[in-house]
């Protein structure tokens, strides 16, 4: 019987068969090469309401869609936030909550992702953070004129990883669901207030204070921060007695307290009655029940011509106008960072008058300022600007955001350590869907957001030089959150405000100290115009903040 021959010497046959079998096995099991290191364990934390399983994303842990209050639906609509229900087992925290209902159509990429069950927050921390690490906490409140936006647009992964901080971004009720000071509703709560959105923000801050240690944050070192209406919410928290001791520092971006004034309770009640009638609830005896039973579609439709003005003052939640309380020294005194973008009002003018003509510019200035119109036109002549749009944007920026930021900053600086900045990137992206063709919207309202957050509403990604600026800004914000001083080694020195108004100009080519802010924005002129009895240019519509 013939034997199968390998063609090799007999002493090599065993080795050869071993090699052949190994090669065949490698071919039969290609998946074995794909089995790399096991997936990292999901981060788990235990908080007051139960256990949470987050996820690792890039170089940060994120815990998403955490309820800080019960769903404000049914009988809880138009009531203060209530404790969320506890859960058993481990809650999956890898999906963001829906946005709160939007009372303005511009706040979301996906306008369908909304629900009244929205009182949730997201937490971001560096990888391998553990309870007891006591990292500084940045607590973020989004803007949007109290009528649009969501905390889920403001990711904190990069900030957490780069600066070794814990970031919290929250949702809160918007529109009249969040701010409706009707006596039929306000008498139902001990605060006598219809500022449910502000109550939500305070409840989220209290939740953070109670639970952030489980994530590795320091409950005794929380910096509240916000932009636009979020900054105005910071103003309200600074003035609200119930927030005393809940935070240690404050950052106000494009929302000076002297500009975005709160309505009085009486004004808010009058506006609330008008709104309720438009929503189909004119009878005061049945108004509360009617509004709780109303469809969300009807509530939003009634607000189209009646945008909310945000939290009202004159109740037990917010006893005084925030700017008045701060000026009087009757506020929760903490160190402050405050600033604005170089050309804030380009955003608002672009949305309303992007192709303004020279004639319309002159007519508009005279209509706004009356007898002072010729002075304004002489200070801002069309010949100084490439277009009437840019001239009107300069007038509005200077008379509102810029000079009010200076005014508010000086009030703060007389009482606490205060640091002022101006964001200035002439090539900055704008908000998704907001770019008007052929119109320069760089440095406009909201331009800085993409530099501080993993922002999902930017119309384009940052360039490498812009990323460098963004990293410097994050480092400054985190240093302030950590110590109350925004200075960091190797970066331009950022001095506290003193008798001379000095800002840190944040620019892509490099930051620098500027003492020319007041002159460049003609703030002495606007003070004179105001003293003569002419109004400042009206601020942007509340629905656009």
C-alpha cells in the first residue's frame, strides 16, 4: 500500500504538519484577529435616585438624560418642579433627553425631538474620574430668549477632558410653560411665582449640589454660567435668595444684567392674561384647569405674537429686579467673568434687515432716536461702513450689548473680583440655518459658543487656528471655575477690572489686553444720549436672545 509522501525528509514531517495545521486554523478563524482588548467597562455612578450607567465618548465619560425633576405634565404643568421618581437597578444614561417644547422655530436641527417630559441634564467628566476627586464643576444654562434651545446642544466632553473639570448642561421649561405669572397659577405655590423655568434651573442646581460628588465633582465649587437668556438666568440666580450658597462663581456671556431686564409681577400678570385669552382660556375661574388641559399646539400658537419676557420679579422667588439688587449690593456675591462678542447685533439685524438700504438706515435711526437721531448718524456715518447693514449692526451692538456689558461689569467690579472679555474672530461660524447669503455674520451673537462647547448648532467646524483659540478659552474658563482667577500659565495675562475698563480680547492670532473697548464702542456717547432723555436702541427681540 503506497504511503502519502510529503516530499520531505521523514524527520521534518511532524513539524511540517504542525505548520500546515496552524495555517489552516488561522484561515478558519479570521475573527480571532478582530478580538482586540475587551471593551472598557461602562462608567457607573450611584446617586440619590438610583444607579446610572453612562458611556465613554472620546476621552470623557458622559451620563446623559438624567432626570432632575419629575415630568411637568398633566397636573404638574404650570407648577414648581417636583422630585423625580427613584428607579431600581441600573438606569441607562446614554441617550439625551428631548428638548423642552420650543416656542420659537429656530432653536433645533430636529424640531420633532421635543417633549414636555424634558427636565433632564447631562454630565461630562474626564476619563477615570472617581468619587472624591472633587473637580471643579461648570453648570451651564443655554440661551434662546427663554423660548428655544436645549442643553443637549452643548456637549462638555472636550472641556472635561482638556481642563479636568466636570460639566453639567441642563434643560428647563421654555415659553409660557416656563414663565407665566397668572394669579390663578401663582397662588398655587408658596413662592407666589410663575417663573417655572427659573425654578427648574434652581432645582437642577440643587440636584447638582446634592449629587455631583458621585461623579467626582466638588459640590462646594460650582460655577454657574450661561449665554444670552442663559446669562440673564445667571443674573436672576445672583439675585435670588433661594440660591444663596449653591454656587461659588458666575460667568455671563452676552447677557449683561442691565440689558435683559425682568418684567415686574404686575406686568407679567397682565401679559399672562392676554396670553391665556389667546390660548382659549379667558375665564379666570376656570383658567388654571383650562391651561393645563390645553394642547401644546394651542399653547405655542398663542405665544407667536406674545413672546415671554422670562422670569418676573416682585415675588418670593425673585424679590427685586436683578440689576437693581446687584447695584444695591443685595445679591449672592461671587467672582464674575463677563463679556460679549465684537459684533453682537449682526445676528439680529441679519434676521430682520439684512439688505438694508442707505435710506432705510437713516429713516430707522431717526425713528429710533428722535431728536438724537442726527447725533447718532454723525457718530455712525454710512461712509465709515461697507454697508447700511453693518452700520446698523454697529449702532445696535454698541448701544445694547457692548456698553451694557461695560456698565454691568463696572457694577460687579466695585464689589467682587471681575474679569471682562471680548470675543473677536472675524471668521467665526454662525448658527446652523441662520446664515443669510452674502451677509457678514462673523462675531455675532452666539459666535463664541462653538469655542467653549461641543456645540451641535454651529454651521461649520472650526479650523485648526480656531481650535487653538477654543482651547485657550476653555482653559481660561476652567481656571476661573477652579480658583476664581482665569489666568493660566503661558497665556496672556488677564487682569481684574480696575478703574480703567480693561478686557481680554480673544482672537485667533493670539489674545491680548485691550483698554480701548469703551472708545471703540462709543460708550461715553451712549451715556450722553441716554442722559439727554433719548432711549438706547431697543435690544433684540426676546424670542431671538
